[in-house]
């Protein structure tokens, strides 16, 4: 039981670390989008700026979910490979 919990703890810590880094990248992308909108305020309408920020937030959310799901899939595939190796 302790061995399982220690593996789960390591996985949770790695996911939290990755989540923190992805959120930092997402916040920087949103910040750069907002700064671009401020510098181009004469050429952009309010709707366009809202659309830019909304797309920036959606892209970062999608990237975050993609990375988390791919890391979960990779972890599960390694488990299946180990079971297959032990069965041989």
C-alpha cells in the first residue's frame, strides 16, 4: 500500500509541476495578447480584442488538457508494457 501511495504522490507532484508551468505559459500568452491589443487599439475593435483574448484562453486550456491527457496515456501505456513483460 505504501509503495502504491508513493508512486501516486510522485505522479501527482509531477502533474502539479507541469500544471504550474503550463499556467505560467498560458498567462504569458494572454498577457502578450492583451499588450498587443493595447498597442493596436486604433486598428482593432472591441469585439476583435475580445475574440483575441478568448482564443488565447481557449488555446491555453486546450494545451493544458492535451499535455495532461498525453502524460496520463503515457503512464498507462508503460503500466501495460510492464504487465506484458512480466507475463512473458
